[in-house]
C-alpha cells in the first residue's frame, strides 16, 4: 500500500510534536545553541513538558521556548538614560563579564529594574527566549516471553527525583551606593534613594537644593539638578524613591558627595 507523501509528512510532524511535548524523565540542561559546548541558559526539571519553538532543529536537538520572566544583568554602560538596555547589548545570567548571555537586547523589551550590583544592573526580563535541549530518546519496549504471573519478579519503581527548591534572592536596598566599583567618577552611573529637599527655615541653606537619602533617612549625596530641563517638575519627586542617572564627585574636602543628574526617574 502506498502512503500519500503529504500524509506521511504530517504524521512525521505530529510525531515530532508529541515527542517534544512529552514530560522529561530527568533534569535537562538548556543550551543557547544546539551544541553542548555552548553556554547553558537554564535547566528544565524532571516532569517538565517542554514548549516547542518554531523552526527546524538539527538532528538530535529540540528547539524550545523559555517563557520567562528571566533574571538578567546588563552592564551599566549599556543602560540608557531612560533606564532601558541598549539594543544589541547582551542580557547576562550573572553579574560578571564572562557570564553566559541569555539573549541580546531589543528595542521595546519589557524590563523592570530589580537591583544594582556594582558595575551591573539587575533586570526582570518578560520575554520568551529560544533554547535547545538534546532530544530525549525513546527506548524500544523489551519483548517479554509469556510467563506465569506468580513467577515474575517484582518490579521496583525508581525513587522519584527530588530537586531542591529554588528560592529567589531577596532584593535588598540598603544605603544606596553609586552603581560602580569606585573607579572613574567621570562615568555616568545609576544612584537610588529618597529624593528630598534640603530647604529648612531652621538651618542655613545647603549648597544644593536637593539630596538623596538612604533607607535610614540619612543623606548620602546632594543632587545637582542644573542639567535637567527647566520644565522638569521636581516637586513631584520629593519624598519618593528615585533612580538618578548622572556623575558623582566629592565636595567639601571629600566629606560630601554630589551627583550631577542627567535624568531622574521614579523607582
């Protein structure tokens, strides 16, 4: 009997789809490319049903979709004044220059800043990412000869694979320090704190009209707003947590710090 070629192709595609949707028997690494030497960008736990990605995968590999959200890092130099990541910059899986890249930034990515770590800014990325897993093999069922049931050995079930629960590290915002390693103060950085007016009728006027306070309510930097647009309504930020993009320098013989703001955003 001859089988129509279109029907045969459809059957093959259906078989491939059912295979990719089958729950995984064990924890499976997800690679950035269909190559075991490429970076690992995630792990699927045993029992997970992979979500097939569109496109053709090389033999022995299955393209899958990691839906997210993903915890990623971007270098501060790649963070724009609008607190987005420059298109083409890598989203790294750790705050290290040699960390694996999950994906490259694109214009319009859904990003939320969650923390700051020295030269790096941590984001929550709500974006599906394509990865690759080795296609699970299906072992052929052994042929068992007819044997009386009372003579068959008991089948011992394998112990279930229990994986430790993954707990996301809490985001801690303590005394807000400049995002950087203490190097060149001429480079713009991100600063976070409570935006506060320095004016008080009970004390002499401060050298700058605004300052950033830490969680304890103590000033850790003045804010120079002279570079902001004259139309910027600064009063709406007073008493609220903000992220200032700008450069820092010491004043008062090194006893105080002032940040020259280039942009100001609510956290």
